[in-house]
C-alpha cells in the first residue's frame, strides 16, 4: 500500500500535528488493534503516541506520516513485550471484540481485505507470534508496507525482516483459514445454526459442526466460561445444549457486524453478556469464539 494512498497531503508546510494525527487516526488505531488485540490498549497507545508526536519538529521530518506510524508501531511492540497479564490469564485469551467503526480505506475491495484481517479467527492466530513477528507480519500482510519501511520501524535489516516474515507465515499457515464467501453467506449459515440452537435441532447442529471443530471461551475469571478449549463436534454439541438450558427467559439474540463479520450477541437486559464469532470452512463450522469477559464487552452496546 503506497503512502500517498493513505495520506494525500504529506507536506510539513501544509500540516499541523493535530491535522495529520486526525487524518491518520483510523489507520493508527488499525495498526495498534491488530498488534494488541485490545481496543482499550490501542486507545492508550494512541494517546501516548499523540503526546510523543507533539514533541516532534515536523520540519525535521522527511515524511511525518511515516514517522507517526513508526511511533505507534514501536509503542505497540513495547507494550506486548512488557505485558505479562496474558501469561496469568484464566482460561483462553481472546481478542477484544471491535464494533464495526473502522473506515480505513474508501475502496470496497481494500476494505474487504482489511476486514478479513480483523476477523476473530485471524486475530486469534496472531497471538502465536512474538511482538516483532506480529509487527512485521501485520505491517506487511495487512497494510502492505514495503520491506524498507518495515525495517525502519522494527529497527532490523530488510533481509532480517524478510526472514521474520517467512517465519511468521510458517507459524500461521497450518491454521490460518479465511472464509471466502460473502458476509451474506456467512450470516445465512450463522442464522441456520442459531435457529437450530433455538429449536433444539441437535442433529442439524451436529451436521454443521466439523468433526475437528474447536470452541474457545474467554471469561477472564470474571464470567462463567470453559477454561480450556473444547475439541470435537460431539463435545461442542454437549456444551451448546448446556448453554441452551442455562439461558435466562429474558435473554435475546442479536446478529451484528463485529470485527468485520457477522457475530451473535447474547443480550440480557441492556447488557451484552456474550459475543460469539463463528469461523467456517465451506459450510462446516470449524471454530467458535465466545467472549464473556465483561471488561472486553464494554464497547458492544445492545440494540433495542
């Protein structure tokens, strides 16, 4: 992705700190979120970047926009290196759901590409990478930065960055799958699955689950959740049946766009109690991601 596509005006004599930051903010948030998997942490990184940015002399920069992206990327890397909370986390750690607000690029094809990189399945896979691997992979794979720009950001040689990128691809390639169908097809399959859950059609549910399906549930020790992944269609079906029995009478289901894809929200009263993402391989459900940690659901508001 060329820099002039991201920012048409990159002339220090025509911009201010505030104007450039606002023009780049959506992109900067996109980088920080894909690096950290956390909306709250991304906002903190952007606030810190804004303060550092105001200390910079724009006239001394060849490319202010590139420098601003460098600040955010390095802060995200440093944050991941320091963060020990995931090591002590209770149960699986899943990325914080992101309500669809990003409008990073005007081109529909490019927006689709970015939304694919927001999917819960993709974001979850990124957790396999080290901070530098994640930075190199995200900047190259998602945002299309060239190797020279990436090397400057992570402060490594271009040849080293190529090696890091290959290593990251190898770490992800066995697991990374993309749902190639449209969002409407995704939503149709999800609706069928939800209807089967509601009606108690267990045979239908089982037929839609891949034999090697995996279910992840993130409660963070603050909400009831499965503390280890569930493997296999039969075990997942038993879990779904238990959840169905435990739903309160006032629970209702909403389908919303979250992380660039249809997601199922379980709403109780005015609060979202669960956000469920589905990853499909053809018409089979390969992965289920259930977010129940209330701290990570604060950004999702119930409709109606």
